[in-house]
C-alpha cells in the first residue's frame, strides 16, 4: 500500500456505523440479489442497444426514409392512447424488478408511496406515515379504495403484498426489502413496519412494492389486478396489452378510455408505427432517427436518465494498485469529447450519480482534459508503453474503440476482449483477470448509496473491482442507517469525493439522454426515473 493510500485509509471515520446493516453472505437471498443486479446491469446495455449501438445504423435509416415517404395517417381518437415500448416479451408478476415489466404494470397497481418528478416520496395508498420508534414506522392508509375487481383495499393487502415481495420464488425485490423485520396490522387502515436497523431508505424501497389483493399472496398472477387508474383488459401476445379506464379509481378521473401498450424489439418497426400513425408516443428513440422524426413534424423531447456508464478499475491489478496510476488513467480519457461524439444523446459525468440523485456532490469538478499533461504524467510514472486489458460485452465496440484511442494517444496500449454472451462477460468480470471493466448502473431509488453499497463497499457482492477503503466503508455504513437527511447527504457526498478524487474507483464516463417522440396532437414531459404514467400525456 503506498503512502497516499495509507493517509486516506487513516482518515477520521464517522461515528454510528453498523456493519450489520448489510448481509452479504452467499444465501438464497443474495443469489436473488445477484440476479436482480444482473437484470439492472443488463438493462443498461439493452438501453444502449435500443438507442445507440445497433448494427448498420446509416443504411437502416436510409431505408427508413424511403419507407416513410407516404402520407402520415390521422391520429386515432385520443380517448384511446397508444404507446410503443421496446420488447414484446412480458411478465405480469408484480415483484419483478425489470423496468420494462414495471412500465407495463405501474398504471394498474399502486404502491404505498410514489416518487414525484423530483424523486421525493408522495402519498399513494398510504395517506401519511411517521417513525414511532427507532426502527418502527406507522402508515395510515387511504380509505374508500377498491381493487379493480370491486374488493375493498385494507391493511391485510399491504401485509400480503410485502410478504409476496419478500418471499415469493420469482420476486426480485427480496434484497431491496431485506431490512424489514416484520409487518403488522394495527387496524384496517393502519400498518406497522419494523426494520432490523434504522432505515432512511424505507420509503424508497416501499415505492417498488405494488399492492395486490391479499388472496393473491401465494398464487400465480396471470393477469394484473390492482387499485390503479387503468385496469387490465386483454393481452395480445407479442403485440400489445389493452388497458381500460377504472372508473372507481380513488384519484383524479383517468384521462383515457383505453390505452394500448405495444412492444417491438425491432427498431424499424417501432419507428414505422409512430410515423404511420399506429401509435401516438414512442419511447427509446435512437438518436440517429431524431432528424427523420423532426422532418416529419414529430416532436422530440429528452430527459437525463438515472443511468450512468463508467470504467471500473481492478484495484488488484499490478498497474492499478497505485492511486497515482489510477488518477493518470482517469485523466487520460476525454469524457467531454466522448459525450460530444454521441451527438447530443449523452452528457459527460464527473461522479457515480446523476445530478438530482440524493448524495450527488456539486463540489466535484469535471476534469479539464489535457493530452500533453497526460502524456507527461504517464512518462513520469513509467507507464509509457504499458499494456492494460479490458472486458466488454459485444456490441459496445464504440466505447471500446474510444477508450483505446485515448489511452494510445498518451502511450498506453489497451487490449480488449469482447464477449458475445452476457453470462460469459460476467464470468470474465468475476474472474478479475482484466484491468478495466465497462459498467452501467442505475440509481433506481434516486439515492447515491445505491451505487456506493453495491459497488464500493469492500464486502459488497458486486464489488468487482475489489475496491477497499475503510473510510469509504464507514461513510457508507453510516449513510445506510442515518435518519437525519442533512447528515446522510454529507456522508454520501464525502464518500463520492473519495471515490472520484482521492482514491479513484474508476472513470465516470457518460449519462445518456432518453428520447421520446410524438405528434403535435399530444404533449408529454418525460420523467427522470423513466416511469411512464398514462395521465402524464396531455391531449391538445
């Protein structure tokens, strides 16, 4: 360990950290956690494929322009909304974590609490809540709510829904809810939740739990049934799902009589169905198609996502054990130019959380890239002519080529291994044989501790870079149980600064923009968390 590393390891540690907040032993639950993490991780690459790195984009859109030469059909009566999503495949299991599954369910179900556009938790089926003891929360439920089959919502349904999320064999929320010790009914409209240790993230965690009728706690759910504004009507496999307005909805009257959610993996089919008027709103618009849609008078809007892309250092690599070497590699990659090369579809990032995520540190500066200075530093450190290795999933050659070019420019060779099979890529990551890995991460709860506890905590199951810093560990542990949000923010921001500036864990690269397109007959403002609520669509 070099002297700089020792100094960082010996910094004062925050008080009150409790390592019991994490349970990382290889249990059935942690295997589920690993599956859930892979699902989110793989989802980032799916997003990239849908938006950027598909094969032969230029020839595709030359053909697309010809295909769209005909007149655009009139939009359908907008008492019926038609939305296009990627993927035909679906599941109706409400405890799945896949965002594309949840998009198909979040208008049919309600959680106890729901994030607003600024990711602050607002009442849904819970009208109010409070902490009544160190580890005890009380939730007062909304009265006069009915499910779409006419049954009355009560506290028993909340208990059953949480039990399913924590215990069902297909649930991908088990790790999210692992800090819940017990859930008890106080009366028909009051629920008490006791956690194992204080949990400042409990509301965010509960927002992922969709409330089902209690009789479905242990049954297979073949069709969605919730308390939300739109009830499931019919599924046309590999094509679309039809929802209808739920007139007994407890909130504002739903805007649309029916909503059709289409799914297509093929980019050309998705684009055609918007431009010929089959659908009203298109999500996951590839940036190479933006000009085509604009030329046809379709509106394009975008929003930064909570998904970041970064390089992760293997801290056990002989060349990357040194903090100075890691800093030199980080400074040798021009992330601003990388974002610019993606033609407005991405922004450079300077840390491992998006602006707007709780714990984002505004005092971390973006590096001013200087190739000449980087070359001098590489020479001084004796890295000129050194060879590094990197693992990437196949299809991300653009990222690989860019990083290789920048490192070559300062005198470092980069050998890249591409993997056609995602599982093979993860085997390579698990083996720890490469120096660098490309990762994507989504802070789905809008909190920087998501990334920190998953990727930077020394005992984390997904700490693939084998990163270890005792001060970072203590900051993460403290942030995981601190109920005072001001203190939590400081813990998170301090940890983030160490990971970026003092003891780099990797290289923050880019954050993608999510693009949506629609005709001038509707208006839509997308959300940063990519949730798609039908009634957010406004009819002109």
